[in-house]
């Protein structure tokens, strides 16, 4: 099976980090670049953390490209209590070994136009600000992107920001609205799935033994915070969706994005294009595959 060529559009972020490490180490993806945006923490920190993770993996050959410094039409949501003031709770990692490149949206557009249509997927474990920019500023390029797999939304589950809104969609509901309405090959991995994929202390300890596994274990320990015995690994579910059917049971749903009352909340809307939604998951299967990808030598 040839490696899927992917761009990871990300806001690292404690749960983005093991997702990125897995994609770099599992042997199933050719990571063409990391594009960043403001989300879990500001753009400077998400960009620096992307460079630090690449440096830790000896992959500073992979470019980091800076994207949106803020959502399309509102401010960011402060969740630094979860991710820490630097976005990785002070995790000791090397500094970036290469300067980031500017303008993720323009770069994604150039990639999409230069590469064979459908040959590059975008994995999106963060707010959809950059992808919305690609769709609106470079529609011809956006049409050549392969799959877009995004962690976002809550369908039949409560939200984690508002009553029914999930953080990535609540951070930039206008962007989520543009991406869902664009009718692209989009698969959402919502809280309905990701809340079930939980790492506990035994799982974390079993990851140790090689650099990506050690870093992931350190990050999960930090993600536990004070007194928590487990945390949902939201973002790794994006990578696992593409590499296996562990997040099985994809349903087509026609959904609208709330921009006012509970920004980012999803509601049934017959007039919207269908979006593929992962609604059930083999959580043990995802965790086993994540561990295998992180500990692969
Ligand atoms: O709701 C989960 C999402 O919000 C994840 O992408 C996590 O990184 C946080 O940003
Ligand atoms: Ca994220």
C-alpha cells in the first residue's frame, strides 16, 4: 500500500502532538507539511510546537507553514489551562531546526495545483480557518485536494465548549460553516467518537521505549493534568480514520453550523450537502493502532 501523502493542518496542542508523532512514525503516511493556526494556543506557539515535534523526530526537512493568526470572524477561546501557556505544558523538546514558511493557504493552494488531483489529503485536527481560506481564496486548488478528515463537532453528544459545540468548531464556526457547505470530500470525526478513545496510565506507560513513544507518553502525562487518570485522545482519531476502519460506521449527515446561539453547534439541515460523519468507533482498535504506530521502530 503506497503511503498516503498528507498535509496536517494543526494547532499543537497536547492531543495534536501524539497525532503528529503517529503520522510521522507509523509508516503509512508521507507528511508533506504541517500548516498551523491559532487554536489551542496562539499561532506563534502552535507553529513553534510543530517545529519542535519535527525536530524531536529528526524530520526538520518537513516544512512548517504558518496559517491563520485568528479565526475568520471572532477571537480565540482560551484553553491554556488544559494545554499550558506554551501549548505543550512546558514539555522539554528541542527547538525548531528550521524557520517556518509563511502563508499556509497559499502553499496548500500551490500544492493542490501542482500535485495530481486527489493525491494529497488534508488532516485537520484543529479549527478549520486555513481550509476555509483555501476554499474561498483558491477554489480550483481546493477542488483538487483528496480527502479532508477533520476532528470537529458534536453530533449526538454534548459539546465540550457550549451545550452542543465542540472546541474546533466553536473556535471558528464561520470556517466550519464554509467547509461543510463546500461539498468537498469531508469526513468529520466528532466528539461522539473521540471521547471514547481514552488513554489511561497503563496505556501511557506501555508507549515508552523509543523517542516518539516516550514523547507521547510524556505528553499524555501532562495532558492528564492534576489528578486525572485518563483523557480523550481526540486528534489521533483523525490519522487512524484514514489508516484503518477502526472508526467504522460512517454515516452521511446533512448538518448546519450555528453561528450565533451556541457557535459551532451542529444541527440537522436538509438543505446542506452531505458530510461523512464517523459516529461509532472501535476504541480499543484505535488505541492499539495508535500505540503500534508510535512504538514502531
Ligand atoms: O475538541 C477537541 C479539539 O479541541 C482537539 O483538536 C483539541 O486539540 C482541542 O483543540
Ligand atoms: Ca487540535
